[in-house]
């Protein structure tokens, strides 16, 4: 099918004029947005594959490759939903006429709420480890996430049984999806409550300073969430027919996904690039950073745990299998007698550089190991 479909766009403009609405037909600008963002997400996918392939590389492992992958998937769902809701592609005679399926479940619940949930979970993990000095495991840690998922499911199921006229319905003459006003208000109230949790937890970790920029990354994540939600709220309630006008729909979609990609690359950009091009040198620098005495104060970790030597990276990869977070707490950690096994990783680190760590640094390393 040619893009744009001239006959369809002429019909849409005639219908809009009869209803007293201003409508800009889909044109090459909409096509360019679709192509450019698709390419960007294609590059993101390649980056995520490389990230997962190198997931046992310690600097990447500390960033949480599985959680970052979830962030990418949620952002991609958001993008797919935006193509429909913001009116960049023809909906007629396609699956996009299912407004509740794509506009609500894919865009709002899996996309927007998913991004908010991943950012909130990562922020809460940092708070749980560095502020409460607790491992990011167990029911106590996952209970807020389970409650959040339950709320999403209940909201989604209730919305799915409602009539399309009071939730989300397809308007065939205009070839767009329309959200009923009370339903739209309920969506934004739910999303803003989720984002406020992100803000509250971010406030609690504002004094955390780490050599691995966790608090700064989550501050950027919080700002991304609030900027995008504020802009989308204004679009939905001030310019309610924004999908009909090119000057609103294109900037809205671009802002959403530039912000999502900025957050993704702030987290993985440096470790992934250096893993690919300066793997051993960056690993040595990363390990050296963990030796800093200042880490004990920054991570606010108690220095009562006894230790003689640092566990080698190779052992870390065997003893602590990958998941969303590292499994063990400092009390359960294991440290061998010899530093020599460090040379089993990559090209090896000169033994002259492998000195014993101060007691405070052991405990800082324990804190970092509990996060990914």
C-alpha cells in the first residue's frame, strides 16, 4: 500500500471539516518519524543482544542486563502503541483498529507503566541496598512490584470488559482511536501515581554517591518519566485532538522515544562501549575503583564483616548466577585465599597490581555485588 493513502486521507479531511475539526493528513513527515525511530530501536536491539552476550562481564553485570532489557522491551511496546494512538500510520483494515489492545494494553500498560515500573524497581533496589543495607531479594523486596503488577492487571481487565464507547474505540471516518474522557483521566491518574513512587524513592537516594553513578542514572530516569508524562498530560487534556495535527503528534512521539533512549544509553552506553573496545583496561579501572576507601562511606556499609582477600571475578560469575539482582548478602559471601585466580579472567591482570583491599573496600564491594 502506498504511503500516504491519498484516498483515505482525503476522506479523513472531508469528515474532519464536516465536524469542524482541523486535520493534517499523514505525509512523508509521519513516514520519516516511523522509519527513523524504527532504525533507532533496531540499533537498540543490537546493543541489547551484545549486552546480554557480555552479561557476565562485571561492569555490565553491575548495570543489570536483564532489567535494562526489560526497559528496552517496554520502550518498544510504547513505540508500537504511539504509532497507533498518535496517528502516524493508517489504522483501517489492520490490527491497529483494536484500540484497547494497542492503545491501552500495549502503549499504556506494557509501555508507559512498564517503563515507570522498571525505573521504580531499579531505584527501589538502590534504596534497599544502599540505604537499608538489605539484599535485593525476598518477599519484602518484591512485594511493591507484585502489588504494582496486580494493580495493572486489575485495571487492564476492568477496562477490557467495558464497552468501547466508555473506554477506547476506533473512529472509522477519521481513522483514529478515541479515549473516553473519564477513562483517560483514570489512565493518567494511575500512571502519575506510579511515577510519584519513582520520585519518592529517588528523593530517598539523593545523598547516595557511588563510583558507578547509580543515583545519577536514576535521577535521569526520574526526570525522563516526569518530562514525558507532563508533556503527554498536556497534550491529552489541552490539545485533545493532537493526533489530527502534525505539529503536535510528531513532536509528541519524538520526545517520548528520544527520552526513553536517552535513559537506556545513560545506563549501558559507557560499560558496553568499553567492554567492546577496551575490555581488559576498563575492567582493571573498574576493579581499581572498588578499591577506593571512599566507597565504604558512599555505600554506607558496615565494616564488621571479616575478610582476607577479594573473590575473583571468575568465581563471582560461578557463585552468583544472573538474575534481576545478585543473590547473596555480605554474610553469605565467599572469598578464597589466593588473589591469583584474577588472572583467569580475560587477558589477566598483573599480579603486582593485585593487592589486598582495605576492610572498608570489601564491604563496599559486597554492596555493589547485591545490585545488578
